């Protein structure tokens, strides 16, 4: 998807309705959704290919050009029956006034093409990341996991919705609090959370479950243990895209054979950096190294 930002100033209220009038003075496009995951991997120095579906329109051209600039290889299947997903945000003084979404679900024919291409290229990669935004692009999730397992590939999934059965047998899920509640219901205590998370992990045959908890940091459920990672965010400016940065960093670390607990530590630092930036953003290796050095110095 394409994240489109309209920046402007507000100095008066519309005479037509009690809403602010934004005078736009700058427009900025950024890769969003799975494209933001891909650009985060590239920003950290990883080799990444984005396989997805777009329309035949101006946003798809803009998206492809942006990703090329950020060293992301793309295989974008064009579906003439839909428009490329666009999230349009209008901001004044860096405060979001409104977000407008344009989205349609891809056709079955195009999704079959995606699955065929996925099967053809999977052997070239160490780790597979499936970013589910509930937009209809991942209707073959179970089959994709099965193909990856046959190739001994690790599969990381950012989930959506309440039915997590489609993510069975993956290596790791990275839900946020509200996404996990959709799947297992609410919890009142930390003990109840651990019980529900571990039950889900076992029922779905997941190796790990990583819960992102905003200001509370992250919790990794693995084996019968829960490892807590406090947040390192100095200032939370914008949480949009933070989950993308987490799974991107985690995937790159695991592709380089980093132990899961160390990989989550690095992903946690990356998340703490990116929430201090406006909109969907990336993190660099130098930024992570600098944060790690500051952390070690202050210990």
C-alpha cells in the first residue's frame, strides 16, 4: 500500500461545516504496509524482495519508484480490476486531522499468480515474512506456510483478525495487544496472559509468540517461559508502522542466525527509535548501534 501524507496549516474553520480548513503546502509519499516492512529490512542492510499485488494506476507507479530508491526488489502483480491501496493522511502542525483509506480486494486469479511466483522463488531466501493487514492479499496463508516448511524456511507473521488457525505451524507471530485479544480474549493479570499466550502457541504449533505492548515493551513467549523486554522509547511521537519495524528487524536477525532472545532485544531497540519519528519510517544500523551503546553506558 502507499502511505500518502498531505501537510498543511489550519488557521480557520470551514463556513460549510464545523471542521478545520487545511491549506496544503507539501505532499509526501512513503511505502506502507508490507512495503514498509521491506524498506525497513533494506534500511538495515538486508537483501529483500517484496511480492504483492497493486492496481494499474498512478499510486502503483509511485510505490514502485519509491521502493527502487530504497533498494527493495519488487515483484508487484498488477490487477486491473482494483486500485492500489492508499492511506491518505492530512496533517497540520504534525497533528493528524483525518485519514482516508482507498482499498479493494485482489482477484482470485491474481492471488493464484502470487502463490505460483512465491513457490518459484522461495528457495532464494532465508526467512519469509507474511504481513497480514486484512486486505485480502493473503488468502493462501496456510499453503504459503506449508511450502516454506518444506523448504526449511522460517516464517514470521504479523497477524490480523480473530482466526489464527490460518497461521498454524509458522515460526513466530508478532501480534500487538489488541490483535492478541481478538484471538484469545481479554486478560486481567500477567499470569492469565502467559497462560493464554502459551496455549495459543501450543495449539497452533508455533515456535515463538512475540507480543508487542506499546509503552510496556514486548513479551516473548517461548517454551513455557515469558521474557519481558521494557521499551527503550525516549519519546513516542507516532506508533504507525512500529510493528513493521519490529518484524523487519526480527526477520533480518533470524536470517543471520541470531538467537531469538537477542533478535527480540535488537527489534525492541529498533521499535523504540522508530516511534520517535513521524509516520511510517525506517531505522538504520547506525541508529541501533548508537542506542545500544547509550544503553550499555547507562547500565
